[in-house]
C-alpha cells in the first residue's frame, strides 16, 4: 500500500451513489409525487468533501468503505479521477455500497434518505490502518455517515486540525468533541445536538453553540452565509446572492473549502469567506460531486471580476 507523503487533507467518511429526482414539491406522509428524469451521481458526505478539497487544489486521501458491486467500483473510479488517494478505501465483500435517494424541489432545496450499506463497516481496525496518514494530514475532515466509534477514533488519531461536520445529527460524546478543533453544523443540526428549537436569530445560534464543548463552532446558514462562535466572540460571514438550482453538497463544498484554507495555514475567518463562495457556486449546478467547482469555476459561476 502506497500513501502519499504530501497529504493536505484526510477525509474519513462515507461514499454513496446518489439517485436524484427533481420534484414539484416534497411529499408529505402518504403522498406520491411524480418527479422528473432521475440522475445517478456519485456522492456521500465524506466523498463529496474529499472531492471538493481536491478540486480546490489540495492533496487529499479518503478513508472509507464501498461494496463489492458496480456502484462501489464507480465510486472508487470517481475519486481516483479527482486525484484522491484511495489506498485506504476498502471493499467489503458481499455488501452493497451506500446509496442516497434525493428529491430536489424547484427552489433547489432537497430531502435525502441514506442507506449506508458498506459505510457501516468503517471500524477501529480501519482507522488503525490509517494512523500514519491521519498523523501526517494537515486537516482531518469527518462527518457522521459512518459509525461514530470510527469517527471518534479518527479524531483522536489526527495529527493536524480536526474539522467535524455533525451530519446527520446524533448525540456527540464529550470524548469526541474534545478532539475536534472546528465543529460545522447547520442550524437544524445545531438544534438537534443541543435539544433546542431551531434558532431564529444570531443570538439564539450563539447561545446554542456555546452549549456544546467545542472550542470553535461554524454554523452554516445557507443563503445567510455562516456564523463563527467561540467562547467570547461571534463573527458573521455573509454569502453571495445566487439563484440556487440544487443545494445538494453545498454544505460539503463549504467544508472542503474550509479545509483548503486551513491546510494552507489560513485563518478560520478567511476559510469561512472562501467557504461561502464555494458553497454558493455549488448550488448553481445539479447534483453532488457533479456540482463541485474548481477554484477557477467559483469565480466564473459567481461572475466575479
């Protein structure tokens, strides 16, 4: 097994094959909605974040699992195509790869159901095998579409900054949070993590963020940008105004952009400024990995001078 020696970002997480259907509106319980033509697109929060960072110019390694099925080979091939080190992407025998069923409304908002498949097989032994890579990476990016025990092991094994995107939201142990340098929830995830109603003001977001024992929390706010909260201060980064086509993977591209700047030694506020730009550009194209921009495409998509 050959591991790159110049790894900027190590992503430990999920790889899913997405089935995306545009819908006129999101169905309520018991309702059937006729959608448009479906697309089959590589995704998964972990793989999306890895691709996002790679397209922005970082050297990236991905640690995860796929099944021994055509979807697994498709997911692996897509990561390799973006120059990502997949030496620790394991194939789980007799197991399907993860999939996600995504409905996208006319305003670009989506609803997602994930069947984790092989992603459930990322375990402590896998993280142990990735120990040297985690130690050398400048930034380790984590999410919660793999077992939380593996996420905790990865956070504790990391030698650089640890960024955790707690999605899908679930209870976080103090052991995990103590190893996290930057926590990146959205408003809904922050409310679920703190047992609160979804915040409607910045002050409420700050109060909720300070419930969690994380040193720094960056709350993504969609069209409103992002809010940085630490023990004493808050900082709001507005987002550019865009006409979103599909918000799928916008949060993942934000995380990849954070890692891009942090791996270079940049400040968290600079990372947020880049993150909202990359996230906004991502909403202007359809799908998950198919929408993730290069640095040059961000300027073009947002029509920047």
